C-alpha cells in the first residue's frame, strides 16, 4: 500500500520530455501526475526522463500551481523509491476520462443526456490547444448570445428558429467553461460570476428578442404577455442579486434548487421539488423551447414563459425569506 505520510516519495518515469510535457485535458502530463500524487499524500516526486529530455518551464509552472506541496526532483531516485501507483498513472493518462469526470451531480435530465455529451466532446478537443482557458469558452457562449439576439431582432419569420438554435448552442457551450475549469483546476469566483452574468443576459435577451420578433410580425397580445414576463424575470434577477450580496457570495440561480430540495426530502413533495428543479434549469427550458419553436409554436413559448416567470417569482418570494433566516 502507498505510504500517505507527509514524507512519502515516489518515482515517475517518462520515455521522452515530450511525453512529460504533453497536455492531458489541459494540464501537462507531469503536472496532472503531480496533482494526483499530492492527493495521495506524496510530497516528493522523482522525475526520470530516459530520453534525456526535461520538463519545460510551462510544465514546471503548472506543477507548482496545481501541486504546491509536491517537490519535483529530477535527480536519480534513491534505491527502493517506489514508482507512482498504477491507479494514479492510469487516471492521468486519458484526457477523455478526466473530462468525463467534470460533470456536475446536480445536472438536469437534458444536461446529463444531451448537453453534457456534446460539451464534453468540445472540452476534450479544446483542452488539446495550448493556452486554452475557461474564459475563452465563456466568450464563445457570449458571442453565440449576440448572434442569437441579432437573429431574433432582425431575422423576420425565420428569426425565432435561428434564435432558438443559437440559444440551445449557447446553453451547450455554457457547460464547457466549467468543465475546462474543473479539469485544469482553474475555477475562480471571477470566472463563475462572468459565466453567470453571460447566462443571465442571454436568457433575458432570448425572451426579449422573441417577444419583439412576434410583436413586429403582428402578435400584439402575445407580445404583451412576453413584456410582462420579462418584467417579472428582471425583478427576479434583482431579488437574487440582493440575496446573493446579503449572503456574501457570487450571483447564482441555484437558490430555488437548493431551498426546495432541502425543504422537501421525503415523500411525494420531494418528487415534485426534484422535478421542478429540473424544469427550471436552463438546459431544460432552452432545449424545450427550441423544440417548440422548431414545431412552429413560437407564440406558445412566450405564453409558457409568462406562466413560468410568474411561478418563479412566487417561488422566490417563498424561498428568499426562509434562506435569509438561515444566514
């Protein structure tokens, strides 16, 4: 069994320097091994490169970032120094395995079965690009949101179709930045806040753009319903912003999920709470509204949104006072 004491040592061997420096899900192979070694309690890692190469400057910098408590030593290891456990070597060898592990336990049904497989494939590819960072994926999601807005405001009869497709694409890409951050240990409060802000703006602009498009094409009554829903959504965003500031954390949409899941943990109520937590997830309604619009039900989307926004406001009104009492 691997010694997990503070003085534990191990050896890792590479055939070439290129093997030590190659990216595995966005981290140099050696850095990923060092990170996992640190988790296993290893504090000194002897690095043996038989081909005469060396760990590059970027690889060493990444080792220092993700494995601060592991000392790298490129000298010859003392006799009897054990090799890194096979489980660590295997875990660090596959980019796909690392990316697959970046899903979230709270993923909704659409995210788990539709969005994640696509976003995982995108993350897997992007993480082979040197210098790729989570913020780049956030910016791509923002650009998709801008294209969506243009399609809805200027696209005429086909605007809702292109807008819905771009909205779903932004929802998929929205998962990539988080996957990249978790795979490369680059999660940050700023990144989370930027991601949530892009989500919020994209959400409200989708419904604003769809409402404007329908109003422009003569659906006045539906446009009034959409305008009311947008106002409710804006009020909900302000309430969430106020609550998150009081809590002292970054802006998040997760209040309703966490409140109602914790309030109803048994019986039929728990099933209802769990179902509602899935339905109010962005992945669910982005995909569902895309399907409805492709079927020609754009006006129905606005009506459903108006009803949902009203329910959302009522649910927030019940959750925020209870959440404030727990602070």
